[in-house]
C-alpha cells in the first residue's frame, strides 16, 4: 500500500479545463485600473513635484496598454475565459509594459517599482507553476534591467537618486519578493483548488452512495412485495403441471410459467443484493455494516476476514449502527485501498466497549511509504516512484482522493482516523498472510449523535401474527 487510491467516480477535471478559469474581462479591468493609476501618478508627479518626464515615450507606453485593452474588448466576448497560454501572454505583456514605464521614470528609484509584483501574484493565483515561473523570471529580468539602465527622474532641484546601498537593497527586496510571493501565493491557491475539487468529489461520492442506498431499498422492497404473488404463481403452476397429465403441450406451458416465476425471484434477489432487509430498517449490527462495505471487494482475488479483536466485546451485544451512507462509503474506500495493495489477505478487526467503537483494517502488503504516511488524508498526493514501482503499477493513478474521501466522510460522522504501518521499521516488503502491512483505524466515541440506533427494538420492528383462514 505504497500510495493512496483514487475513487473511480471522482476523477479531477482535466488540466486544460482547470486552467481555463481566468476571465478576460477580469484582466482587462485590472489593466484599466493600472492605466488609470499610471496616468494619475504622472499627473501628481508633474503638477506637485515638478518632475520632468519624457511625455512622448510615456504616452506611447500607456497608449500600447490602452490599444491592447480596446483590441481584446473588440475581438473577444465579455465572458471569454482564457486558456493557459493566452493568460500568460497577457501577464507577460503587462509586466513588460510596467517595466518600460519604470525605465522611463527613474527605474528602481521610482517607488512604484513594487507594482511589478502584481502580474506575478495574478499568475501565481490562477496559472500553473510553469506560467508563474515565466512571468516571475520576466519580472526579475525587468527589475534588474531598470535598476542599472534607466532614464533618471529630473526635478527643479536636480536628479532624484538613492544611494547605491539602497538601490541594491531595493533590487534585492523586489527580486526576493517576486520569488516568495509567487511561491507562497501559488502554493496556497493550488491547495485551495485541490481541496475544492476533492470536496466536490466527496459530495459526488456521497450522493452516489445515497442514490445506491435508496435504490437498494426500493429493490429490496419490491422483492419483498412481489414475493407473495410470485410464490402464488409458482404454486399454481405446480398444481397445473400435476393436473394436466397427458396434455403435454399445456403441461409444458405450465412448467414454463413456474420457471419464469423462479427467474423473476432470482433477478429481484440479485438486484437487491446491495440492499438486504436491513436496508429497509435503516439500522444494522456493526458486523453487517462492515460486511456490506466489504462486499464489492470480496471477488477481487484477495481474502477478506472480519473478526472481533478484543476480549471485552460481547458478540451477542453488538452496537446497532445507523446505516449512514458516509460510514458505508468511507469504510468501503478504506477496504478498497487495503485490497488494492494487499499481497493475499485483508483483515477487518472490530472492537467495542462502553466508551468507544473501533474498526481496524490491516493487510499483508508493503505498508504506507514513509514519504506519504504523514500526508495521508490530503487530496492529490503525489510521490516520485522508483522504476520498479512504475513497472509494477503502470496504469495506477494514486491521487489520494480515495483516502481523502474516506477520511472526510467518516469524520463527518464523528470518527477519528489514524494511519500507520504494522511493521516497524518500515521494510517496503510484503509478508503474505501476516498482519505486516498498512493499518487504517477508525474510532468513534459511544454516544456520538447519529451513530447508533437509540431504540433497537423499534429498528427491527415487531413480529406480526397472521391468522390462517380456510377457504
């Protein structure tokens, strides 16, 4: 169990869709705000501080930004969402435009030099690492260029210029800020996107489990209601077979009716396998709940064993659990993860006392890799795999969604999850038929609201006595 598994119904969006979230309108509005700010800064500098500025060149640089905005507004609809390449190009243009403005207005001596961080921050928030690095590298290059090569700011009292030490310090500050803010913002925004996608996947998984639960209940109810008429049809067809002695053609028809009635019964039983009678009563003993969660993985070539693992647990007084889809789907994902990476066998241990209910899922596989053990439960975990691991599981995509979904759903029910390896120190080798692999432990405090049935007799219903009337 070197990596975490992914839920089949919860694949993340393709990268091309993930990166098409930046609206052109947003970048255009930001650029209009930058243009207005540049014009206002120049007006204040000239009017109040008598700064001499090359108006022709400055107007050309600002005009380039205005023309770009007008062209984009005319060519593209207002609701256009930019792909990675176009958004990167626009931010590169904004960085170069701002660098040109700084070159014409004193370079690093201009206090507005810090604004070159703005395109980097936007790229780090909305784009990929590669695009963020491109925009950041251009920002650093532009900052370095205008630090040593620029048109100085002239006033009536002379040239505005900082000491060399301050120049170097400001250049270092801007350069370091580009890297730090870009990395920090990109990391936070990436984690937020991953968490948002993973939570959406969790809701989809829970909705699917709820739909399956409801469907299983409907099928089980249909099987229960149709049981009596199908039995009647079977009985009548059997009597007809006996009474139609010598009438072979009619007798075959009666026999066919009985066979089809049996077939209908088998079909209903097969469809209702996922929702047995306990689906109708909304509660189930702990072992029945675990068995239902494990059922889809019993035919996957690995042995599954459910056992009571503590002395104080009385088999005759099992906790009667509320059949919540969160519990079933969460346990099912943990069991799936164990089966995926087990060598031959998976153990599901249950234990209860007056204070807590504990379920432990163990396998005889390699165990959790130390590189991911501390990150289990986070979505979209990635780890570099060795060449041997790539060859062993070339088609396996371990995004961590499966365990994230399990952890999220089970924690919603009040559970506490812990992950560990059964063998210490970690060897990275499976030990078939030994509890030496990964351990996933789920624990609830007794009395947690919505966990256990408060009235088990009502949950199972009362027996109804029927009176037989002779016809």
